[in-house]
């Protein structure tokens, strides 16, 4: 989501009477971009794992009872990515609306949402499959964000209180719909599968779609991101904003522990295994597809706390570097997917498959090492593109990246 100002805006050249206000704006936006960049680097780790650790096949990387702890916790870190990114998309949309009319904001969200859906079905899908035409269209996170933006484009005209109520209702209540399972013979199979059912949908004799990210719970998340926008208004003091972020974030974590301990709603039951580590892993395990209440509460809570911490630490050099990744999110997303696919194909071409039908690293630490190396290498083209977005605001297409 393109933001209304840049974290790289030179404050020193601004008139003294405006410096304080502009500095506050820079800090607000820097923290948002930094958090977005942080979760994108966690995403990079997970995608390196998916590319080079496929020979360690597991049905679910956060299967607490069967998956090794190192793989479990590596995957668990990445669960922060989608909730935070979609939440920040809603927040960034609100910031955009502060310099544009409601109609202009709706039109921007509609166009960008459709653009993201197009990217998912074309460039993103090809990056995963390297097939054309594809046998399977994977409707994943970019598709999901696009659909959520389209829905937000329609709903942002309602009062904030109604959006808060709807967002909370969806996030907290959608698990009541888990028992609603429709088959291909139902006339509502396709729309329900897009909303809340992870299945394959036959499109033609040769092509099918997989609703990897059912969108209903994520619509609730983007609505809550929009609703929190006024906390980031220019008239809100940073200390007040940070206190609110910490209060709600900690509150969500405490509520998660309490509700999860009761073992009655919002997720499959956790179990006492007789092993302390496995019990904790079971307690923390939660469904992402679609995201359960017990998935969203801790991830959004931790995201709010991190957002507050990043704002408090905005003078640190590392925050500014993270903000570079978050300043060109779609560029980084597409770039890292194609780089990973190219590296994989090169490795297979040079050394063949070393793990059955897959080429992969022998140990999980290699995933982390290569994630760090790729994160550093991709920083430089991402920084160039983020700078290009700021220099060439006359090129409308760039703001979609």
C-alpha cells in the first residue's frame, strides 16, 4: 500500500514552524514501513524453507505432535506475516484517505485490489509453478489482499464504529461457521469456498483453483486495520499512540492465553502431552487457512506491540533499514519469488536432485543462512526501487508496488 508520505523525507530543509509536525509524520510512517519490512523478512525465511526444504515433507509445519521443534518454531515465526501485513494494509488505506476524498480512496483501493488479483493469477502463480498455462491457480495471500481491498473500498463509507463492530464480529465469530462445508454440487460452493472453505475448484478440464486463503476472516482484519487509523492522526501524540498499541496488544495476548486455556472455542483443542515442550507447541498451534480466532489474537497482538516498539526505536539505524523493505513491498515480494525460483532451477541444473524428487538443504540452519544472505542481497534493488517510487510520483503505476 502506498503511503501518503515517505520515511525518507528530509526534515532538515523544512521551515522551523513545520518541522515538528513533519517529524511526527515521518516517525509514524517509518514505524509502519519498518514493521511491514520486518514481517516480509520473516516471510522470506518461510519461502526459503518452502523452496529448499520440501524433501522434509510434512502435512502441517506446525503439527505440534509430529514435527521437529526446529521446523515448528521456524514456521511459527512466519505466522506473523499475513495478519500484520493485511492489518497494515487497512491502516495504510486510512492514511491514504486523509489526503484524498472517500471516493478517491475507494477508487484507489478498487484499482489496486484488482491489480493484485491480476498479479496473483499471472506473475505470482508463475513464480511458484513455472508453468504456462498453469494446471493450478493458487489463490494465496496477494489474491486475498486484493479481495480485501476491494471489499474495503465498498465498506469505508460507513461510520468507523460500524466497521469496528463488523471487524470484531468477523474475527471473533467466523469460527462458528467452521461446520458449514459445501460440496461442488451446491450452487454456493464457489463463493463459499472463496469466503471460508479451503478446497480445489475445477475451472476447466485442465485447470483448477485452490482457495488457499479463504478471505472472510481477513476482511475482518483489514477492517480493524482501517478502524485503528485515527490513532495515527496528526493530532495524536506519539506517547498516547504507543500506549494504546501496547495496551491493546498485551490485552490480545492475555485474552488469547485465557481463551486458549479454556479449550472451548476458536481452535482445535490443545493437549497435555506429558512433554513440556510439546505441550507448549500444542497450545500455540493454530489454524491459518482460514485463520482461526486463536491464530489472529496472538499475531495481531504481537504486531501491535512491535508497531509501538518500532515507533519508540525509530532513531535506530535498523528501523530505517527495515523501512526500506516495507517501502516497496510488492516489488520485494515479486523479486524474492523469482530469485528463489531461479536459484532452485540453477541448483537442480547443476547438481540434480539430492533428496528424492527435490533439491534441498541438508539442515534447517542452511535455510536461515540463505535467508540472511538473500535478505542482504535483495536490500539493494529494493532500496533503489523504493527511491524510484519517491522520485517519480508522476508514474502512477509505481504506487501500486
